[in-house]
C-alpha cells in the first residue's frame, strides 16, 4: 500500500509542482497536508482533486518563515512523517519596490530559512519514531552561474543542498533520510504567465533534450527518494542535461 499510514506535508502545494507532488503522494496512499499562503480557493481545488481520486488530504495555510506558526502547524496536524520543502518565492515575480538587499533577504527567508524551520520541526517529531523523510526541491540554478536577477534564487537553492547534507548526517541514526531533487525548467500550468515566448525559447535552447520536465516526472523522483530507505544525502538532477551541458 505504499505510504499508507504516513503523513506527508508539502509546502507551496496550492499550484504548480507542489500540487502535483501532493496529488502523487495521495495516490501512493499518504495522508497529505497541502500547505500554502495562496487563497483558500486554490487550496480547496487541490483537496478536491485528491478527494475525487479517493485520497486523503487536508489543508493548512501557514507561513513557513514564522517559527511559532510552523510549530503550531506540526502540533495541530499530528505526527508528520514526510516533508517536501517546495515553497519558494518566484524569481520572476519580484516586487519592483524591493531594493537588491530586500529582495535577497526575502528570497532567502522563504526558500531557505522556511525549509530549515520546517525540517527542524520534522526532525524533532520523527526522531523518536525512527522514521522520517525530508525532500528539498532545489534547482539546476544552484549549479549554474547566475544572471544578475537570479543571484538570490540560485544562492537560496544552493543552500538547500547544505540542509540536505546536514539532516542526512544527523538523521541517519534515527531512520531519517534527507535528499535533494533539483529540476531544471518545469512545464507548469503557470509557465506562460512567468515567461514570454522568447524567454521560454531561450531556456529550452539551453537544454540538451530540448524540453522542460513535466511536473509528474519531477514528482516521480520525489517519490523515489521517499520510498527508498537507503538513499540519503543525494541529489537527483532532472534537467534534461543542463547540469552537464557545456
């Protein structure tokens, strides 16, 4: 029955990749917590999709950068076995009023600090039970030299690899694994809202396979590192060859 009796929290899962990860976890029989700061209608649509397929899910609108709010969420939702740190600030949706320092701090706060806070909460809950899974959703941008407008995003995603190494090393004795999934371009329902046709063509041109990954392909990697108890501290690259391309 796959992940039956396991509870999985997916941050940033009201849309895009997070939504598909939540749906796939529910199909694997996990009880899913859909977390996002998006409007409640978006959260409800994900719940409806999961429930329509016979899955179990509940939603929680929690700011993952608020340590007290995260502690309350973990206490309220009961034992959480699986954490997918997917929430992020979209690098293409910067507030034009932000200074460089303000934007950098905001991106790090959500993409990295939020993941750290949630991972600490999972670690404390999972350690006594002898089972836990942490999956950090990074990006090929963690490895590539960043354009000026992508520096904050790339640094935040590279930091997730440090979290993976730390939690895999400290969690091994307690049956807690931590891994990174690093996608490249992902074809989500919002890609055309974020990228112009010219920008999208430029991104595709950098990918040896000539296309972006589907959300389902990335979700498969997430499920793999969750289900395989001997994989920890690893990075699964899903970027069509961008990582090795010259």
